[in-house]
C-alpha cells in the first residue's frame, strides 16, 4: 500500500468521509507524498504534455501578448511577470525571450513564480537562471505594482467540490472507506451551499453533479483586486467550458492515459475542467474587465501563430518542418487542444482590449 493511501485511510477512519476537494488537495499537494511534490510529471516519459512543451511558439506568442499589455499600460518603469504553476519554466523562458526583443522592456521586468513543487522549482531554476526569479508558495506573498500574470493549466489543478442534486436538496460528494477498507465515493448532506453554486445553472436533474472551485474563485478574486488597484492583466489558459453546466469532470491521468480517480492516490494527476463562467463572474464582481473565453485555436491564430510557424519553417530542415506543422496542429486544431482549451483575460479597468481579444463579439465561440 502506498504511503498516501495509508495516510488517507487513517484520516478517513479517524475523522470520517472527506470532501472531493480535500481528496484532490491531499493527492496533489500533501507535503511529503503529494503528486506534484514528488515528481516532474511533464513530457513524453511523464504523465501529460502541456502546450509550452509542444512548441516554443506558444510561449513566444504569449510573451508578445504581454509586451503589448505593457505598452497599453503606458510602459511602466517596472512590471512583474508572474506565472502561476510554471511547470518546467518553459513558457516563461520562451515568453521572456520574446519580450526581450521589445525595446526598453527587458530591464523593467521582475520575474515571480508561484510554485509548490520543489522538483519543478529545480527545473525552473535551470530554465530561468538569467532572470533571477523569486519563488512564492502562494499568491499571498507576491509584491505589489503593475503585473502581467499568466496561468497555463494551473486552475485545473485547484480543488473542486462536487455537489449532487437530490430532489429539492444538495448533497456533497465525499471519499470514504468501504467495508473492506477501499476508497469509494459517498455523499453527505450539503447545508447552506446555495450561495456558492454557479449562477445561471439550468436543467439540473436529480443525481446531476455540479462542480464548484472555491480555491479557483479565491485566486481570481485576489488577482483581480490587485489588477484593479495596481494595474495590469492576467491570462488564464486551461481546458474547460465557457458556460456553467452540470457534469462530473474530475479525472486522473497517468502515463498519458486515463486512470481510476480513487486508485493509487498521489500517483496520477488529478484535474477538473475549469468553469470559465464562474471565474468571469468572480472577476467582474471585483470590478475586473473580462475578455473571452476564446478557444485556444482562435486565440493563437489571432496572435499570428501561422505566421510564426512559417518563419520557423523557413530556417528548418525537413524533419524540423514536420515537427513545426505537427505542433501547430496540436495547439490549434479543434480535435486536438484548439477547442477544448480556452483563453480568458482579466484586465484592470481602463486598459484597452489585449491582443487577440480586440474584435471579440459576444457571439464568439467558446464552447
Ligand atoms: C499541469 S502543470 C502546468 C505547468 C505549466 N504551466 C505548463 O503549462 O507546462 C501544473 C503546475 O501548477 C503547479 N501547481 C499545482 N498546484 C499548485 C498550487 N496550489 N500552487 C502553486 N502551484 C501549483 C504544479 O506544480 C505545476 O507547476
């Protein structure tokens, strides 16, 4: 039996069933045995591959997006580049390299990384040495001032609560022990839950699951307060949905394949789809200006990914050209990451629309 399974069994035996949010948080972030604490899960020999690991084009375009935000802010003398959950540091490295080409910007950037994984902090140290980053365990210790904040596949790792419709009431989905000591899902009454349910939910049927991430809403609230008062913009990229809807999206992935959520806790990545509508409502309540979400394909095309691919191809050999085409396809095609992944920006009031979102109409596709 793994150490984490043993720990969870003992906790549940002593204190009773735990919420799905507690289960997720323990599996991912337990200080000794948590999934992200113990490994680098990225890449072909890991569990999953993220967009910046597919191609340098992804981080470069985000860097140019950020440079444009800096210019629309009036080119402040100092700006924090903040990445939440930077993985191997690849996105930041590609973005900062692209930003360095913008006259007057490089010397104004301070790099701040919010990262809980000691293993991934080591990768980030190697990737970002020349930028002398400052690390933070949480957003609470970030310094003030104008900021450009990037989060790629960060919000999907934040714990969700799962609420189950039961007649006129709601119950909370829990993780508990079966008679034989196995981890199984259960339910307990969820009292006073109505205020945190997503607004605008309709057609919720008996037995449906509705997911709520108080952790994600808390992060968006804090970031928006900061952007509103001190200037800047945030870019959130993740897989998820543009409108709140019932559904069980909790999933485990191990070795690039789906895995049982309750089996071998701490050995697989646990995520849930991001409810962009909930995040948008939270940001607007804090007086942030919200753009999107757009699909990742539409966003990257608007930023000129096809042109960037053409530039790279011009200097590439045949093998490299094939890899560039394949990366372009993976990042933008509707049946790859182009449609499921969404991009949403939050800016301080008064800032003009960030790149990629200028021609956004309310009917833009975000499903
Ligand atoms: C799926 S990886 C994405 C990595 C990177 N953004 C990329 O696109 O390659 C999730 C990242 O978020 C970090 N992370 C997960 N939960 C976190 C938390 N609560 N606070 C800070 N970082 C966290 C992980 O250690 C990892 O760096």
